[in-house]
C-alpha cells in the first residue's frame, strides 16, 4: 500500500473534506436539476451528463448539516460508484492534495451520527483538519422513507 | 478453454434440447420413425465428439444409450416409459458432465455406471414395469423445485453463461441463414441505438427553428433512418417464447409421473416473440405456474374419472400478441380454485376482514391467492413448495410492467392470464406538466384524455365519501391529483379547467389530473439508480428533446399510492354504485337523445358519439350523392338520418331543408368518422333499458321507453354502411 495518496478536497460550510481522487470522474459547475418528488431528501435531483442520467446527492444534507444559503450555487463532484456515476453537491472545490499515511488519524471523538458512519478518518494539515469521506457509503442510502421530510 | 471445447459445449447443449423434446414426443408416439432416427443420430454425434475430446465417462454413457437406440431404431424393441426415463436421465447426466467441463473441472466426479447398467439391461430385456422407481432413486438427483424468491429474478447481466442460452434453431433443420451473436454485443447495440434516438430527438427539436431546406431534408432522412434502425435492432433481441416453453414438456412429464397423475401439455403460439430481457424475467414465474397446475390443479386420475372427466388432465399454454402486449394464458382442466375456501383462508390469516369479503365477487375472491403467504393446499408438497409462489410471481411480472390475473371455475379448471409489454427500452409516452415539472406517461397505460372547462369542472366532478370522481360515460372514475400525490402542490378548488388523463392499472381505471397535456413521443427509458429505487411512483427517467431530464410515471405505483387499485377508494365506489343502481339486472346506459326531421325520437349510446357539432348550412358540400363538410382539416362524410330511414320505407325526401344550421352527431366508426345529420339534440340521459320492442323498420335496432316516452334506437353502423 502506497505511503501517499491523493485526495480531491472540497468544503462544506467551514469544514474541509477530501475523497479519493481515483474515484472522481469529473467536476462541473451547478447544473440544471430535475427534482424527484417523494425521494429521500438527500437526493436533490437528476442531471443530464452527456446523455447519462446522474443522481445528485446533497452532501450537506447527507452529513446532517444545515442547507447552504440559496444564493450559493453548489459544485458537482461526479464520482464513480458500483451503480454508475453519482454527483455529490458541495460548496466549493479545493485542490488535489497529496497526503501521507503517517498523518492519518481515526475520526475525532467529536463526530457523531451520520458523519461518524461516513468518515474514514482525518489528516492533520498545517492549519486545519481534513476529513476523509467513504465514497461508497456516502452514496448508499438506506431506509429512504423513514426519515422525516424536510421542507424545501 | 479452447475453441474446440467451446464449440462442443454449444453444439451439444443445442442437441440435448432437441433430444429431450424428441424423447418426450416419442413417449407419446413410439412409432415415429423420423424422430427415432434423429435421436439416434444425435446421440451418435455426442458419442463421437466425447471420444474425440477424451471424455471417457461421457463416451461410455452415450455409447450405451446409442446401442439401446439402435435396437429401437431397428424395430427390435419398442419405446416405453422405462426406456424413456432412462434416456431422459442420460440427458441429465450428459448435462452434468458438460457443466463440469465448462467449469474447467474435467468430466466431474459423477458415477454413471448405474445408468450404463440400466441402459444395457433395457437393451437386453426391453424394460419391464417394476424398474423405473429403482432407476430414479439411484441415479441423477430428482429435479429440485426451483425456490422462487424475489432475489432469484434479477435483471440479467450482459453476456451470461452462453452455454445455457444457446438459441435453438426454430425450424427442424439447421438453417444457414442465421448466425450466433453474443448477448452482450446485442445489449451494447441496443444502448447505442437508445443514445441515437435521444440525439435524434434533440436534433428534431433544434430543426424546428431552422429554415434551411437542405438541412431539414437531411434531418428528415436522419429521422427515418433512426426509426428504422431502432425497429430492426429491437427485432434482433426478440426471441420466441418457445425457447422457454420447450422445457415444459419434460417438467410436466416428470412431475406428473412423480405425483401419480396423467397430464398432457398443449402449447400454442411458441413463435410469439418477446424481448430477451423479458423472457428471462418470466422464465421462473411461468415454470412455477406450470408446476402448480400439475401439482395442485389437475386431480388424480381416479378423482377425475369420478368427476366424469378424462383420466388425463390437460394443461394448455397459449401466447399471442394483443394491443401492444404479449398475452400468455395457462389453462388447466383441473379442480379449479374454490372462492369460498380462498375467502375463508384469507379471513383466517387476516388478509381481509369479513366485511370486505362479503363485498367481493367470485373473481376478486379467487385473485386473493396473490396475497403474500397464501396457500390453501392442506398438504405442502415437495414439488411446488409452499404457497409463497403466487405473490412472488405477481411481483416479478409487475416489475417488468406486466400484470397477472386468475380466473377459475371450481371443478372445471383454472386459467392464469399474464400480460407483458413487448419491450422495455424505447416506448411511446405522453408528456404532461404538473406542479411546474414535466413527466412522461407510458402510452401503453393510456386510455383517453378528458378536458373539462368552465362550468363542467364543478358539475362533472362529484365527490363520493370524500374522494373526487368523474362520471365517464356512466362509469365512476376515481380521480387522482398528481400534484397532491407527489406533494408538489394542492388541489385548487377554483379551477377554470381540468385535464384528466384516463389510465388503467391492474385492470382498474382512474383519472390522473394534471396541469397540462403535451405531445406523445418516443422516449428512451433509463432506469433510476439505487438511491431512488424505493420511490415506486416512478418507473425510470428520460432525457427530453431539450436536454432536460423528465421522470417517467409508474402508473401502477401511482395508483397504489392513491389507493385506487384496491382498498378505500374502490370500496367507496362500489358502495355508491350499489346504492344507486336498481335491483334489476339491467345496467344503466348513457344515451344521446335526438329528434329527426319527421319528428321521430331516437337514441344512440353515448359511447359511440365522438362529438356534437353544428354547421352552417352553407358549409355543406356535395360530392356525388353524398353530403360532406370540411371538419378539422379533413373531409367528414355526412349521413342524413331521416333521409336514410325514409329511403328504406319508400318515402322519398329531398335534400335537408335549408335552415340556418345543421346539427351533426359525429360518430367514430371503425374506419373513420362519419357525421349523422339529425334534427335537434334533445338530451343526454342515463337510462335503464327496459321494455324493448322489436325493430319497427330497417335502420332501427329496437324501441324502448326513455324518459317516459318511446324512442327508437338507431342502427348506426347499418345505416352508415348502407349509405356509403
């Protein structure tokens, strides 16, 4: 196993995240989305990606964070999963960082709930913490109808 | 695996299929010389190839079978059940060996010496009655019942084991004009065509704003080519249903033998074609129903004789195309399903309440067997398993957009009727708007479109037990407001217009209220990803001509969500209907009442009336002997009712009197529309037809009391065909 890996980084609110760059297919700006009524609130809609219909998942909602302000347009990180391409909606895209395994730590104790399930660990950077997401788990939604409905 | 082995596997599997069918046929008609010769040749070929590839066990088995067949072919022995059983088990053994070879494990560890011994013994003695049981136990394991679970029926991946799916030659002789193609390649082709259709749709949209003639001509050509390409690629994926059915004679034979019953299987429509993915999806449900019929449906020979039936039961399979779907009927002349027993069982397992049960008719009761966990057989047999079958069967059929229903007559038999769509990938759909979004509705579920404006909105929409309904030609149609079901809006009470899309799901009809209705077009169905799998109101998504994504409605899903297929709504409706209709068996009919020029009062069923129109007299034109009028861009032929009726009676009448306007009832005939010139429209009524008297003159079907006065019922079709 290589000592270093590359992460595609992005922000959600004031938190800094990264996911395995090898899973990232492309990054595109906010797209026209078709809403899916009655779907899990985390699914914001469907986008047309060069003829493929891709489901867009709002990462803020997925991590139980408050919605981004409406004037802020999200960015799409399109990832490859077992079930085809899925788009993750994030606030801003960051650089591709090289991180070394030695800096990897288990998830902080302060993380609770959904975030704890989806975060593999963290890298301590110079000035902040970089949380690493488990891509497959992130795009797997269970019990879609048991969650409370959020108002749009 | 090398090429030679691969070829061997493919060819031998094909031969085995043919062999099996031939053996079953021989059992019924042992003297069929050609079949016997073919069986011999087939086994001879298998023996030869086995020897060439060094498969000693296979060679030994094939050799013994071939020797037995040699004596049969030469007329020294007669084909009988023990011989048939042994030979069929030979085929099973060969299949075992092939499976082992395919998984690169050589010939496998099976021991076939018992089989070889039996074949040799039969060759010597011709077979006596008492051996088959012994043979059955010591040889290849008895046919295991297929456990039918939802998981077992998944959409097939591309390029699944080709050894199982070798296409069988349709004609008896191998034809040179066909070619073997890998299934994965066909799937790829289908996908590409789908993409092409999308791109074509987008180009068509752009081109509507272009004026360059050369460009438009090319676009048109592209359009035609794409349509034809699509049709032909879809054809490549079509397979005859006989491919699955071919296994059934063997299944039925073995099962009947094991149950101690006699069953004959008739198959009609084997050449009916379905898309490959659909064939895969119905394979297991069909097998299950066939097994059910033999195991539970058809009675033992002694019971049958007691009931005055032939000892041999009959199971018939019938497949045909109808209305854009494939219909498959499985009928047995067995004991049928007793609705009372089903009802009692359903109440016992609390699937329905006694009050609900009382309101159900026989058909509804019988169809309760589709409920989960249902089985009225006291004995759970080894062969068909528990009663988990029917509900899983229905789920799997509905998953591919089909439907399944039971009909039964106690003591006489049962019929299972399945309706399956022809293809899944590219379908015609109607686009609608609701709550600011566009949706596509598959045309196959669409019955008609209704638009209500102004006052009609308040008048025609009634409310029964709190559910809105619309009276469509006398029938109460439950209304479902799409906005409300999808929670994208509310029912607004002060509407000036309502658009209703009349849909059918699971044999029930309902009206879907939407904001606006657009065009019908061909769309490519893309499945929803797993994050959306739980949303059962959508069947998939598509990309429209303008590049935006639109969701495809799952009609059955919406109906279930809105409770219009079972439950509250329907109960409320049937209650209402029960209250408003009389005890007499005559149903109310919606009638159009009108008068004709000589004062006669006439009626026709409202269901055949397309529209009521009024034309200024001057707009009538004459072609030869007939009047016509220009109507909606076409020429509408007119029939002067009074003149036609009187022409029969001999009283000549001239052209219609020149009044200002002419009342015309537009009748939608079987080939085209025809306008009936009448005097004046009187009323539209719902009336029970009683006290009819026979026809008074030609052109009239009969007379009856309508609204207290006599009216003659016009023979519209007769009149129209006489006039033209």
